[in-house]
C-alpha cells in the first residue's frame, strides 16, 4: 500500500478519517472548507519563481518544489493543525529524498495569516517518516472502522456529517 501525505495528515488528526479515506470514502470533493483551501493554494503567491514545480511522486502530491533551493513548499489554509502539517512536510521531504530528489528544507505557508514555518532536514526525520507510514498502515489495515473520537476540529471536517449524522427513519 502506498502512503501519501494526506494519509499522514489524517493519521495525526483522526484515525477514523484515515481509515475511511483509505477505503475510497472521500468527502473532500464537496466540502466548502476544502474548496476554500484549494482557492487559497491557487491564488496565493502568484509571483512564484517559474522554476517551482508541482510534484506527484510516491503517492504524494507536493504543492511546489524549488529545485534551485531544494525546498518544498506547502500552502495551508490555517495553522490550527500545524503539527499534522509539519509531519506531512517531513514525510514529503523523505519521499523526495528516497526518490533521488535532494530536499534540504520545507516551508509551510499560511498566506491568510501571513506566516511561514521553515523545517530544515535532519537525518532523524527519515526514521520519523518511516514510523508515520507504518502507523498509518496499521490503522488502515484494521478490519473495523475506528470509533468516533469527538474533537474540536470535527466541526470543520468534511467527514463530520458522516460521523455525527443520524439516519432519518422512513
């Protein structure tokens, strides 16, 4: 099974969401907050260097990679789940390096907040990325869907209705 950055992010946010997503139950395509995030991605930093490219590699879709600075860039809507964003960036750097693409750093960009966070590659990050992938696979391999764990981030989740909705009786 190929693990991508979305799997890593969901691992750290909600095992139930990860399990559902890995089974092709994708609620993002109709969610307003996801559409807002795509809009921010597409309209922010319009003056980027023409040398920056989007990369799809090893199950990952990296927003931008600058081969001159050997830096990946990820644009995010908010920093409310910054720990998951960091882990996703570490995983992306590891995937790039495993595939022969030199990556020295990552930049998490929060254009609405006018903030950025830089991560510099450290050798221990390879082990961290490997552990994250193994943990994600463990959750995905579970026979049954993980139980609902109510969190404050649930109200902004594309899966909220699925998790909290009740069936209407006919």
